[in-house]
C-alpha cells in the first residue's frame, strides 16, 4: 500500500495536537488542508481514522497508521543523520567531482552548495 507522507503527517499531527487547528498550526498549513489530507487518507485506506471531537482521538486504524507514520519519520531522521555524517564537510576545500574516476580530479566547494564538476 502506497501512503502519501503528507497525509500521514497530517494524521500524526492531529493525534499529537488534539485538534485540526493545532495540527494545521504545527505543520504550517490551513485547517482546510489538514481536513483534506485526512479525508484523502481515509478514502485511501477505506476506514475512519479519527474520532472528531475535543480532543480528536484516533480509531484503532488511525492509531496504527499514526504509529507507522512516526516510524517512517524516525527512520528518515536517522537516515538524514547518517548521510550527513558520510558527506564531505562544507569546510573541505575540494571534493571528488563524482563525474569521472580520474585520480585527483577535484572540484572546489562553495559553502552550502554541492560540488559540481566543470566537465
């Protein structure tokens, strides 16, 4: 099953924040966008995911999907840390260009930008 990450994020925010308005503020979206994303996710999975109320709470399916969304977020954060740890540091004066396999073929780095080969 392919799930839209933005829809999962909306569900997680609703359950974490307790209201659609608070979820919208948390994600920097409108309340309408949160509602639309949740409705699309509910249509996709064929089940109600949230008990609407004050506060909004998850159904069994909603809680399971939210747990899945939280796991994905944790894995993505872990991957980002690992990739950042493997990437050449911005302070490096040069980095391999990646366009060829010539020994010593380096490209000067500019802070905040990826190295690009002049080739």
